[in-house]
């Protein structure tokens, strides 16, 4: 089998499995294991003095250990490689969850709030119907980068060990990378590492989104509005979707009981609809396909030259 085909085979099979299955609830997921390890470390280390140093050491050790495990198990055409790529991509599950929010909201506001709480970190108990839809679409854009484009990017750069280590980086950030009293010191290194890992993927995601929507003229809008976010990265894919849908994202939200006054992205404060959700999902899928073409093409060229 040619080297270029060996290079892209785990990616193609893993991506196809994600398209077909998403993340089945009955299937054990390594990210759950990552979460348990992080929670254990946080429980025992996030106390008393030197929280920032202890958080930094924990983050670096876990990321390095995950990368090392990836190196050990990495073997071309191994079923483990296919499964790692499958586990590290979250495109189908993300789309299912966002669609479920809109369907739940059609039944009742309370159901919509409960459903969106599955995919966002903010407090949802007091959200309006518009805020529930906004939260779901913001998450769709942000996690297109975190859950699809960034893993593919790091697979292209560092292979199976890279995509696995990135998943640990992202899980650390999602669990302890908050600027709350509890996590501000302990999780700051996890948040900074995630910022670095997502710097290029977030901007690449935004660029591919406007191309996927057939609106490359929105690039200037994205670059102007992408900075209107507490995160140095999340604002770019959110700005891309806000521009595509001609809507407004951002604003104040409660996280763990604390109010965070986020800047607004976009200016058109219009009601969001199920049609907007369908448009956003279509853009997500096309963006994902474009990234697969870019990564596979790059790997083929790399292994032919």
C-alpha cells in the first residue's frame, strides 16, 4: 500500500465513523477517562498554596503523558489509530445536540433550557428562548473549531499523538480553564495552553466557514469582530457564523454563579429561527469537508515528495 494512503487511512476511516455514529452513549469514551483524571488531580491539588504552579504542573504532565501514550500506540493501519481519530472528532455529536436544542425549544422553554445545558457552561435556568437559540449556535461555531477543525489540524501536524494530546488540552480547558474564584489560578495554565493550541485552528475555522457559506467578503467582518470575545480564539468562528446569519452573539452571561459581561459580536439583534440552525449546520458540514480535503491533500503531498 502506498505511503500516502497509509498516512490518510486512519483519518478517513475515523472521520467516516464519526459521520456514521457520532459518540454513542453505550461506547466507552477516552475523554471521560481524561475528565476523571483531571477531576482527581483538581480535587487533590487545587487547595492551599501554590495553586498556579500545581495547576501548571498537572496540565503539562497530563498533556505530555497523553502524547507519550500516543507515540507508544501509534502504528499505521492499526485499528487503535482509527478509533483515536473517531473518538477525537465531535462533528456529528455537536450537530445532533444543537438540533436537539431547537427541537426541545419547540416543545417548551424549560425543555430547551435543559437541553442547551448539556452543551454550554453558562447558567441556563433563566435564559429566554432567544438566548437558548443564541447559546446553541455560539456553541456550534466555537466547537466546530475545538471539536473538529483543531483535532484535524493537530493530526496533520503531529499525527495520532498530536490529535490525542490536543484532546487532553481541550478537556483540561473545558474543565478548569475558567476565570472563576475556584479555577482562576489553578486553571490559568490549562487555559493559556488551549489558547496557543487553538490560535491557528480558530482562525482557519472562520476562514473555511465563510468560504463554505459562499461569503468570502465576510472575512473583514470576522477579523474586526473576532476580537470581541473574552477568548483570543472563540470569537473568530462565532463572528463568522454571526456574519453568515446576520445576527448578534455575545453579551452578559452567568457562569458558575458569576456574571461575565461579554462584548457583542455583530449588530443585528434579530430573532433566531430553526432555519438559522439548519443554515449553520450546513455550513458546519461543508467546513468540515473542506478541512478534510486540505488535511488529506497536505498529507498526500508530504508523503509523495
